[in-house]
């Protein structure tokens, strides 16, 4: 995101779209949430995550629906609390997710999620009885709930390898990429989120006190705690993502372009729990996944693009990253 702990005003407009059917936003409601209605139509305006969280709760109370009235059945007030309480009682993240998704399938009419685990990969697929794709905001709100709860249950961010969506790409995507993954694919046959399968084996150890604290701060804590931070690391990632790996600068060169010394660069990244080599490896993983989604690219060409000496080196690195070979990942990703 362009500012720390803020949400694009575009997401505010999306939230109001379904809950203010007359087309006129409720000025009193926005004021109560701490949102300036005068900025509502400003394309680059942003609101604090806290204000967006208040708006979410106010809209949920008004509609008795924690899903912004985007499904014929919806999620009645208290659904998130019930989902969390039922999920945290399970022994592993896999069992917790299966419980959460079963509840959501029962409550929602148009979005029917299922968890599919294939060797070292896992995917949450949204089966949609309605042939028409939903708005991107609908899908991402669903992912925010599911992924946010999963991260809370695990006590850490669950890395997302990719997200496929049936809908067309919306005009604004930066916030979604920060919250979820740089690897978003639109107009795909299925809507699904792909994660590493070994995440599902993590044990659950959440207490009732932790649940109460989580619910008291939701959804603001989901919006900011488990997203990729707006930081020096993200600025570097954005810079490197615009170049091929062979063009990536050495740490000293990068520091000079950022008007700081190499030691300052290392120190600031360390303060964020990062280092330059780890960032480069992370981007290589994302590029590998994005390029594997393009069937016209051979594995040898992808290996060369990523800067590997040969395909064998690429295979070894990919297995280390994801626990499977790139051919298997491609076969899963390109399934329809």
C-alpha cells in the first residue's frame, strides 16, 4: 500500500455499493466510521484500516450480514465468531480450515468453498452454482475472511502462492496484491487460492482469551497484521519485480539508488526481519509461479529467465521452495 495501515477509498465505495442500494452513501454512517464523505470520490484517497474496520462493523449491524449483503443468504451477525470458535477446536490447520469452509458452504448460497490437498500443494476452490462471476471485491472479501482466520489460527502469515479469479481484473489491484499475493490471475476458469500443503499440518493452540481479543479487533487486525507490510522491503520488491533477475543490482548499487549506505540498507531490512538475498529468492519464487501459469513457456526457458544455470538447478530450487517439482505444480495450476 502507498501508506502504512491504510485502505484505498475504492474499497470503501465497493463496500457501500451493495449496502446502499439507492446509490447515495449514508453521510452519518461514514461520519460515525470516521470517513470523510468529501473524499469518497477522490481516486487516490485512503482511509485508516481502523476506520474501514469500523465501517465494516457498522454495515454488518445495519444489514445483519458480515459479508456486505453480497450473497442471497449472507453471514448473519456472529458468524465470524462462530466460525473461529469452531475452527480453533480442531487439532490442525487443515481440520480447522475444513470446519471453517464447511460452515461457509452451509451459510452462503453462491460461494461454496472446498479444500483440496494434492501432495505438497493445497488449494481452496470456490465452487459457484451461479454461472456469472462475482465482483472482484466479493471474492477478495471472502479471501480476507478465510485467509485472515487461517493466519490467526496459525499465529503467522500463511504465504499465498497464487490466487485465480473468474472475474475480470478491476481498475484497482494494489491493495489486493499487498494483502494477498503479487500473483493474481484474472478471467481464469476457477476461483481459488493456492498455498503450500505443509502449512495444513500446523497444530492449533488458540485459547478463549485469544479468541475474544481477536474478535474485538476484527476485521482491522486481519486487514493489517497478516498482510505484506508497506516497508523498505516492499519498495525493493517493487523495484526488482520490474526487472529480470539478471538485471538485479548488487546490494551496494541498490543502496546507492535508495540514497543510503549498504550498511544502512542491511540494518533497515534486518529491522523488518528481512535481508536482500531472501527478498530476491522470494521474487524468484513468485516469478516462477507466474511463468508456470503460462503453458507456452517451457521449463528450460523459465529456468533461464530466472537466472539458473540449467533446468536441473531450477528443479532443485523449486523442490526446496515448494516441496514439489515445477511440472507437478504446473499440472495442478492449469487444471480446469
